[in-house]
C-alpha cells in the first residue's frame, strides 16, 4: 500500500490546539444535551453530567517510570493514527471521525464470569482512580511514539465480573457504526467488522495492561479510540483495539482481526521482537514520529527493543516459548 502523502498546509493556517479543543468540547456538549444517561450495572447511580471530548481528567501517577525518550506531541499523537474504521490513511481518523459519538457509552463483560454485566464508561471512571501512564508504543509498520495515556488497569475491570477458574483468555470486540464510521460502509472495506482482538488472561492481568480513557490528561478524541481502548505497551499497535463494546472471558484462544486477514504476517501474540522480521520489512529499527522529518516522511531511526523495552516486566510471561514461532 503506497504511503499517504497529505497536502501541504501552511503553519499559519493550522488551528492552535487550545482553540481546536475548545471548539470540540462545545460541539460535543451540544450533541450530548439531549442524551439519555445509562448507569453501570448494579451501581444504582445516575451520572450528573455527560463527558465531552478533550475534557480534563483528574488523575493519579501510574506505578511505572516514564520511558527515557521525550513524549510525542499531542498534535502528532492525534493526527497520525491507524484506525481503519475511519479509513486506511494515517490522517483519515482525524479527518473522518467527527460524526462519531462516543458518549454515552456502555460495554459488556461476559463469558466465563460469575457476574456478567453491562458497564457505563462514565460510572467506571468514577469507580477507579485514573492513572497517568506514559508508554512507548511501537507500530508494526516500524514507527513509534511515546504517549501519556490515562487509564484503568484492565485487571480491575475484569475482576468486577469475577472470572471463573476455567477462563484462560480475554476477547475484545469493537463498535460497528457504519453511519458514523466511513471505513465500515460502502465498497472496498479493508477488513470484516467488528474489529476483534484477544489476550491471554495473564497478559490481560499484567499491571502494564490498561484500558485507556484519555491521553495528555484529557478524554480520548475520536481518532484515538474514544471512549475506551486497549493499551498493551510491549505489543505492536494493532493489539490496541479501539472503541470497545465487549470484553469476554473464554477458555479458547480468541480470533484477532489482522491474523484473520493476513495470518502469514500477523500472529496472535504480536510481541515486539526485533529479531523476527515482518515478511515485507525489517523490525530491527523504528522511525520516531515527530523527530527529524515530521509525521509522514523521513524521521530519526532507532533500534527496536525486545518487548518494546519492557522485557524486565513481561519476559517471564513467555518463558520457554519460541517467540519466532509464536509471533
């Protein structure tokens, strides 16, 4: 697939971030004015207000140190994305996601659990402390960013439903809204919908794994996976399913969309491994987004780290596994 080349836009014509965010917040507030509020299962508490996009979040420090690299800018993080529900180009998500309405939002937790339930995302965000987590994120296409996420440990969410002893995997399913997501409608769709992903239960329960509800201290924008997405920092980016509607505990390995689409290129585990090349490019180095070349070309290249630099924390999960075979 040829690289996307955006039109040149003079810097004088680019809307400053603070003005853009204020406009998005006002628009979202207007859309939400007539919304019906949904309460989390068993909470019995109605929400006093509906969240808006780019709303500031109250956070607490996460338990892991920041990567040594500088954080990628907010503009780069929110304008260079893979989110095929809005199009296959890197600029398509920010360009085509304006009609998507992420609030109000509920998701299901079910499968091999004692307490299946439907959860309201806003209720969930008041139930658990929202942690600042700065993670180095690596895309399988050989580029990387350092992103300050705001999230909730996935284990905390899973434990709400009390998994049974037979559960071994966690399956995820994304939203299907073709009227709001142009990549899901018309001819030439890039993949079957909904987007699906999965983790082993021990991976899902690892303290590094979070459900992100924001970045840079604000609620997620549409192009970043609003209102909730998976973040697993030692894996390639396609594992980070966005706009999640279902979390299911199961005893069998669940399907994941890219493996279904191209099994010879994308495996279930997707652990960052510089020693295993992708069939069409090397994984030994990565382009640092936003440094020495901008978003869409050139760029500083650095060595890719095993497990994306999180080997001390996660290598024990894969002791004895052939990581070239289980890619």
